[in-house]
């Protein structure tokens, strides 16, 4: 039957249980500002009751365990959004660097440099026999080539730096994956009795958050308490082991795969995914537009130039142009025809050595006239070979290769505009995902975060319960003294 000892036992269980609860509240308050800390709760349950023939008497309270307040769905949402956010943040920075390289509109940009180049031909047309005007044309041509070369070199350097950063990031991903595997082993070992290990789980979740930002990983919790990490459909970390990743470069393509595994590249998101997209897609597109402009400029200017006469009346000759009648000779190009990319474009050796070989007159007219210089000055607005042939009254074998109706200016303007649109889109995407990430973080914090006000309220409740349990001890003692005094 119930006894005074039963009352003391209940009071003792209450004191012990609420002491654990107060200690847990203290831990929460102490870590209120600790990044990645999950609020903890002491789970209090009614002890198994004591049964008698006609009634049941409670036996007190006990602590079943200390658990983390965590929601896996909110974790998954947060990791998805921060992976996208950090990925587009990287993309925004990379495209911003390309915009800074091109730097349009500026006095030193390619658009202004090309305008000065075309204008120098107009100036030569105004005075076709002027050696100074010829020198200016050569200098403007050199500046055009230098600007092309600088753009191409700096863009290539940016791509190489990005690949280097990607390799370093993959090394860090490998380290973090190994940490998750190690924590999995520790957690499954320490929780074999059924009790959670909140601090170890917090450490593992912090690492998983970092992996989500870097590689856009997906997390799946296993039945034994371990954490599975996936890249797309491929498992990166299982209950005990982590697979290693490496960066593969094949030609112009950069990819990430499992070390020693010849299987196709993995679907990687986050920062690493956007870095790969930049070097595999954005850089080739940007460089391709730059190269096509350089190639079109070399071909177009050379075909004009090699068909003309110098101010001294020398025919430059053109194997690609067949005049109705007139002299032929060795071709003298303005640009070196062997180098037609943004990174290699340069003046021909003849023009570099002697500006006097720069043509100003049309082979179909008298030597020394300004027809060719005028035509070259107007070349900026030509939209293809048909316009060139109509202007010169001749047929050319080399094609500029731009889209129909696209001039040099249009071609470059489209490239700059398209880059600006892509950069703006990346910034917009970053802002969208940043908002979504903050919303997800707020929802997650509402479950896992520590509220000082809430913890103080809980502390007062447990403190009051602790005090009341202490009074039970005093009451039981007084009851025992009463009985003793009756003897």
C-alpha cells in the first residue's frame, strides 16, 4: 500500500527530473548565439504506476532523454535554397568579373577602340597621301589587336582561376564528406541504447549545410540514425564511408566524378555546379563571340586592304579578288591572316614594319585616290560580304561569317548586351533564392533556434516544480515525525 516512503520517492524523482530540465534550459541559454546549435528539450514522462486491488497510485516522473528540436523537412528545404543561393552568388561574381574585364562603355573598351580604328580610316581618306594618317591607322589597328588580346587573356585567366578554385573546393568537399562519415560512426555507436547524441547530430548537420552550399547535396536520414549524402542519384556518404571526388578536365570540358570511377560526371549543384557551368558554357560562349568578331574583322579588313593601292601607287594584289582588269601581285594583309582569334589577332608583319604599305585607293581607280580608305571607314556598318562586294564592285572568296544583317558593331553590341542580361539574370536569381533561403532559415529557427524568453519561462516553470517537490520532502518528513510522536 502507499506509504510515506512512496511520497519521498515521488518527490525525489521530481527533484531529479526538473533538475535535468533546468540544466537543459541552461544549456540552451548558454548556446543561444552558437551557430548551428539546436534547441534541446528534456522529455519528462510519468513513471509506471503502482497498482493496487481497487486503485492505482503514481510513482513520480522520469527523464526519458534529452532530444533535439529538429525538423528534417525544414532542413531539406533550407539546404536546397542555400545551395541555389550560394551557386547563383558565385555565378553573379564570375559574370561580374567578365563585365569588369570588358568594361563597356569605357574609353578603353573595345567598342570605342574599334570606333577610333574606323575613324582613322576616314581620316586617311581625307588625306590619302599623309604618312602621319597612315601611322595613326597602324596605331589604331595595334590598339584593336591589343584590346582583343587583353580581353581574351584575362577571360582565359579567369577560367583557369575558377578551375583552380573548383579543385580546392572539391578537396574541401572530400574533407567534409569524411567528417560526415566519421560522425555517422560516432552517432550510431553512442545511440545504441536509444538515447540521442544532440551535440554530435548538430555537428553533422552543420557539415551537411556546408556541403549543400558547396555541391547542392541531398540528405536522407537512415533508419539507424546515420546520414546519407547524395549528389543527384549517387550516394556520396553512407552509414560509415565517404567516396572521394576529383576534378576532370577533358579538352574544354571540366567535370566532377568519383575518384577511380570512369562513370559519367556527377550532377553537382551549389557553388561547384555554377563554377563548372561558367567554365564549360559561359566562357566558351563569350570567347566564341570574341573570336568570331576578331575573325570577321581580320577577314573583312584584309579583303578590302589587299585589293587596294598604296598612296605611292603600288598595287597590293589579292588572290581572293578577281578584277575585270588591273594589276595582280603578292597579297599584303592589314592583319596577320594566320591569327584570327581574340587571343592571337595582330597586325601583319608588313604593316607592322612599314605603315606606308597601308592602302588608301581602290584598284579599280587611279592610284592615290581615297576610295578604299573610305570603304574601310564605312566597313563598321557593313552587314556581310554582299555589301562589301557591292561597294567594291568585286567578288571575294573569304566570308565574314556573321549572322544575316549583323554588322561588326551589332555583333559586339549583342555580345555585351547578352553578357549584361546574363549577369542581371544571375543577380535576380541570387536575390530570389536569398529570400527563399532566409524564409527557410526563419522557419527552421522557429523549431530549432533558442528563444531566450521561452527558455526563461520554462526555467521558471521547472524551478517552481523543483521547489514544490522540495516541499513534498518537507511534508513527508513532517508526516513521519507526527507518526513517530504518536508512538
